[in-house]
């Protein structure tokens, strides 16, 4: 078969491992390689007895497709696009920390392997908290300064009806539960004035030459028997040593120990609806033994004598103990009656003892019974004190014990109002603590008759 017959013989589709020809591949036939003959006529012709030889390189056909080149190993060698390099075996990525990046940061927008970093937390709430803390700090510091200032002016003069030069009336307040202690101003609440603070104010008023009379404003249900008696004695000493009149002005309540203090004054002025009286003494305890036994609670007590654990809440009171404590109450009760009868010149001891059964009276009832002298309010009592001290016209006032911290400064100092005794009253403890009390609480359980 010659070359012309070989070209006309139908051949099988040729396989090309190169890139697929583009749309312009047929229009541009491939250029022959300089090492290859451009046509079959350039190849050496075979002799008549020679076998057909396999071409050593692929010829380019009329259709422009590269022929497969057969090697000695009969393996087809791909022509056209070079083969890709062999990929290495997969290995897990390493997450070892390589340290901070060296050198200056790259210019331009940053590329993040796992997305952009999270946004920094907003600091708006922190700013609010800081502002609140600063405001609280200013409030506390301001309250301390106000407490100091009001403490300094608690005994100072005030213009008009509450101050001025010349002769004055000293006003001393006895509010809340009467107990031993000094002056304890509070930042946000009413101050607690103990008996020692009140006695100190009485002595200051006695030594002040400009003070011609003293008014003791009382709004108290009583308190400790010893503290009440101490204030009573200090008022009596002021009257004797300095010869200054003392007027007691009753507020809402002046009962028991509160009346004990008032009875030392020259004149007692009460409102018609004031609750007063309650002359008596009380001791109180609670017996928890039944409740403790119910829940399996026991008490182990070691004493040096049979009465050392008297009035213990963990056992019932023995009869001999009741006799002992009743004698204590009776002794203090008799002191109470004696002192009231000394202060109330119009009342005999027998008359006082008849009224001293623990009951309370209104101001109107107390005046009829001789326990108070006049019916009137705060300003009426102030006028009576000024008259007793020889002061003509509206009296100037010097107040004591009006420092009540920031609470008192805001509620009274700014408004110029008088002391609010009810706001300063301390709740009566229940039960009463150890001791002998001159207090009206409405449920006396052990009282001298």
C-alpha cells in the first residue's frame, strides 16, 4: 500500500492528551517542528521487501491533530501540556506558636486567615458605673462635711425666733429611747443622743451667762431607769446651782422615764393629746425552754451560785427568783415615786403613788390630776420659759442637740423646721434587754404596783 492509499484508508479516531483546540485551531494548522519532516514525502521511502516501519515521532495530519508517538516500551507518551508534578502525602497542619511577627506590619488591608478579629468591647457601661461611683463618692463626702458643719452649729445661734444677741432661752431635746451614751450623729439617719450628751448640754446651758432660762423638749416613751434618773438629777442641779428656771415641754409622748425627766422641771407644759404618766418600772425576759425542747435544743449552763443564770430564756423562772427580782423593781419604783413627789410640789407622795400604777394619761387628764401644770404647744412653752427668765418680748433661742447628720440637715436645716421627735424615736426593743426599765410599751409583764 502506497502513501496515497494509506491516506485514503479510514482510520480510528485519534486521541489527543493535549489541550482541547480552541475555536481557531482549525483555521491555523500547527507549525512543523524543525526536526520533523514537514510532509510524508520528505521521509525515506521503504523498499519493496521491507516491512512497514513505525514512525519514531508523531506526524501532523491534515486535520491538525497530533498523532500518538510510540516508544520502545509501547507506552504512549503524552504530548502537548506537561504533566503535573506528583503531590506529597497529606500531613496535619502544625499549630505551634512561632512568636510575634517580626518587622513592621504589612501595608495595605490586612488579610486574616480565619476572618477579622472580634471587635473590642464597648465601654459605655463602664463609663456609667464610673459616673455612679463618682456621684456616690461626692454624696458621701458631702454628707460628712454637712454632718461636721451641722455638728458645729448644733449649739449655735439662729436669727429671729431662733437666735440673736442678748438674753436667750436654751432649748435641749430629749427624743426617743432614753439610754446611756453620748452624741452619735448619723450620716443618713437621725442621731442618737444618750444621757451623757444631754447632761453635757444642760451643763453648758447652765454656765452660759446669756441663757436666762432652759426649755427641755421631751418626746420619749422612757428608757433605762438609770439614764432617766441621771438626766433628772442634772436638771435639779442646774436649777439649784445656777438658779435658772427649767420648763419641760411635752411632745407626742412623755411617758415613764420621759415623765421622770419632766418632773424635775419648774413647770410642765403638755399638749392636750400628749400621752404621759406611765409611772412604773419593768423587767422582762422570755422563756424559750418549751420551744427548745420541742426541737431538741438543750442548754448546758455552769454557774457559781443559784441565781447567776436568773431570768435565763432557757428555763422557767423559779419562785424564789421572782421574789428577788420583784424586790429590785420595787426599790427602783420607790425612787421614781420619791423623785416625782419632790418635783411636783403640789402632789404628796401618797397622791403620786396612787397615780403610779403604770397607766398613761392624756395631757388634759394629767393637768386635772396635777401631773402637768399648763396646756400648750412648743411656742407656748417657749414663751413661759422666757417670762420665767425675765426676757421681754419674743425670746432668742439657742438650741442644743439638733445635729442629725445629712438626714437632719436636709429635713430640717434647709427648711428651718423644728425637730421632728417622731422621726427620731427609736423603736422599743422586744423583748427589753437585761436591766430595769422605765418605759411605756403597752404590755408590761412585771411591774411594781
